[in-house]
């Protein structure tokens, strides 16, 4: 049996301590106010539980659970946690925690922040996507058909194996979501964060079991990280390669068009006098680059089904030459585009496209000096 130290003994900590005691583990509870404020909880949990200071709980635990408001993580003592597994249940809640810009812009996660604070501990993210009342009730014996899986994320595979074994004793399977940055896939605001909530009742209804297979689907549905590139739904690797290469071509490598467009490629609607195939698009790309410096295409979504691929993207660049009759503004500029590509035998044979030129015009005209904004 394991001794589990708790830094934080509130709703999640207290619930986990109950599950742990019932499974035969020892628990050492702590909070910010001191052990005397935890005597009642320890008494309710029985002889396997005792209250202690944060340092004592960190020292006593074979495994330690950090289950406090995120803003308090700098107060967790690093020394006694050296070499230990620390299960991190925290969620970012700006109303409670204040702003963490890195979490908001997707460059870090709550778990990564704790890992940086505890460089010699093995942080494993777990229990942060289940409501404490559901955590108390959804546990099942191993092999039960309605047993739920909880996602875990961490940089150390051995630590995740140990946490998986612990969760098994508490009534849960696990699903390995990957290293700590992947915990963003079950952070607040993601589909997996609601994995065990019944939409008809949410926090007031009983929890809904979710298997590892369900979790896998929900984790995959999380929006891509800022650095991940486009979100890809349903497109094959070949379809993705074709459209990404096409947009690289538009972004300034027009010769790549010969690799991806069929010789008779149709552009719908086509520009006046535009020829079919790569030869028809190359002058349009050149023209675009004379109007926009540093022009490139930012892909947001690639959605594929049966030889058709839909793309949501943006053309960006510095408006340095006349475009649609609007003189250069010298300002960063962006045109939203939506396109459907038909693919046949490894080439794009037809493209239906729609650019938000009206939106661009409105924006560009607003950048002009007042004297140029109005006709007559
Ligand atoms: N509630 C849920 O269903 C749920 C579900 C998943 C994840 N979470 C996340 O898990 C974490 C804990 O949530 P909770 O609902 O259990 O919160 P809670 O009920 O408010 O409990 C927080 C615990 O942390 C302790 N604490 C605060 N600052 C501390 C510090 N500096 N040192 C030691 N202990 C400290 C508190 O002790 P004092 O009372 O003495 O200050 C309290 O025992 C949060 O990050 C939350 O977002 C919550």
C-alpha cells in the first residue's frame, strides 16, 4: 500500500483521500491553514488518515497530490518533493487565479508551470477534468463494463505507469494523453474537460462513465496548439500534403504548383483571361506578391472527405502596392479564404474559392487618410 501526501485537502483532495483510504492506502492531509483545521476530516477518514503541515505531507507521501488553486503553486515546497511523483489536479481559473498569459496563449499549461517549479519531481497531470462529486461515484472495480478512464499526462513514462497503478486501485482506468504539454487537451474549455458530465444536468446530474476509447476521441477533438499548424479533420496524409504544398506555392514558391495541380486544374471562379492549370495561377500569385510584402498563407482547418478537401485559411502580408484599387497602406493585412479542392489521382483537379475581399476592402479603406476614404 502507498502513503499519499496531500497538498490541499478541499473538494478534490478530500474526495481523493476518501477513495485512497477506502482502497487501503494511508493519507497525510495538509492545507494552507495548518493541521488543526483538518482534524475533523482526518477523523472522518479514520485511522489511515492524519493531518500535517504541507512540508510533512510532502515528505511523508510516496506519491504527493497537489490539489490547490493554481495561483498557489509557487508555495509548494520543492525540497521534500525531489525525486517524487506529484499528481497535479489544478485547473486555470483566471477569476480565482489571476491571469497567466502563457496558459491563455497556449504556450504553456498549468502542469508545465508546476513541473518548472519542481524540476526534480515527476509531475503527472490527472483528476483535473472530473467534477469532485463524480470522482466520488464513478469508480468501479477493474474490468467492470462501465469503468471510466481518466486521462494522464506527464513527461516521465515510469511515473505515469505508477500513477496508472494507483488509479487502478481507486477504481479508474487511465488513458495516456502524452507528455505534459498534451494536458492542454483536457484543460478547461476542451471537449475532454466535460467527459463525465451528462449534458442534461451537468454538475447537478450523476456523472456519466467515459471509457478510454471515448476519451481518445474527445482528446483528439481539442483545438490545435498555436504551434501545431492547422487542425486536420478526416483528410488523409496525402490530401494534407497536397493542400499544404499548394498554399506554400501561393505563399511564394509558385513552382510547387506543378507538383500539386493537374495540368487542366480549374479555378472557380477564374480571373478574367485566366488559363487552366498551374500556368494560370502563377501570374496571379506574382501579382499578389507585388501588392503584399512577406505574403504567406496561414492554414487554420483542413477538412477532408472522399476526395474533397475544405480549407479555412488566411492570406497575410504587408500591403505595399495597390490592390483592388486601394493604394498601399503599409499596414499588416489579412484576407480570410475558404476553399474546396477536388482531388483525383494525387492532384488537385478543381478548386472552388471564396475570399472575403469585402472585409479586406473595408479594413484597407479605413487605413487610408480621411481625404481618400470618400468618393467626391
Ligand atoms: N472542484 C472540482 O470538482 C475540481 C475538479 C477538478 C480539478 N479541480 C482543481 O483542483 C484544484 C483544487 O480544487 P478544489 O475544488 O479541491 O479546491 P478547494 O475545495 O478550494 O480546496 C483547495 C485546497 O487547497 C488548499 N490550499 C490553498 N492554498 C494552499 C497553499 N498555499 N498551500 C497548501 N494548501 C493550499 C486549501 O486550503 P485552505 O482551505 O486552508 O486554504 C484547500 O484545502 C484546483 O486547481 C481546481 O481548479 C477542481
